[in-house]
């Protein structure tokens, strides 16, 4: 169930990233402060959703959930916990999730430390970061899903 929560969090993050990538940039172009104001909460929400997904994948590794294909392919039951947790970013799917997580950390930082910037500039910055995140999330969900299930589950990877 935990991997499904992580997968759903990525789907929600994609939806939020689309909103973050489109509305604030359009709002900055037409001078609509209401649309520009969407950037900050969208970036913070996206950070929380990707953090949730990363945490769910970490839980799957810690719990030795070999019904997740990525966990079964990059871990085994004999590995100590610290090696299993390091395996989160050990292959393509996990490293892409880590890149997305780091991008959302930067987005969150922009929301905290950009008070001195004009609202239109901050909206454009967060909007472009949201569009980059859309690309990462679309690729992750369509081609490189870290939460893909392995049915039947591997007894020991």
C-alpha cells in the first residue's frame, strides 16, 4: 500500500507542477497578481508531495518490499539498512526521483528566500522550475517509474 501512496503522490505532484508551470508565468505576462500568487503554495505543495514519494520509496527499501520492481532489482535481503537506503538512488528510477526531490528543495528555498524579488520575477522563476519538474515527473511516471509492482513478488531479491 505504501508504494501506491508514493505513486499517487507523484501523480499529484505532476498536476501541481502543471499548475505551477502555467498559471504564474501567464499571470506575470498579463500582470495578474492572483495568478502569480499561485506559484509559492504550488511549489511548497509539490515539495511535500515529492518528499512523500521519496519517503515511501525509502520505506519500501527499509521494509524489504520486493513486490516493488525497483527494490527487487537494486537490493537484497542480506544488505544492511544503510546500504538498502543508499540503493534508493542506485539506479535510474531512484536517481531521477532524487533529482526531482532536489529540484523541489530548491523551489521551496526560492519560496522562502525570494521576498526581495519582484512578484513577477519570482513567479517566472518558480514557473520555469515547475515546467522542468513537469518534464522529470512525466518521464518518471511514463517510462521510469520507481513504484512499478512486480507480480508475483520476488521472495528474495
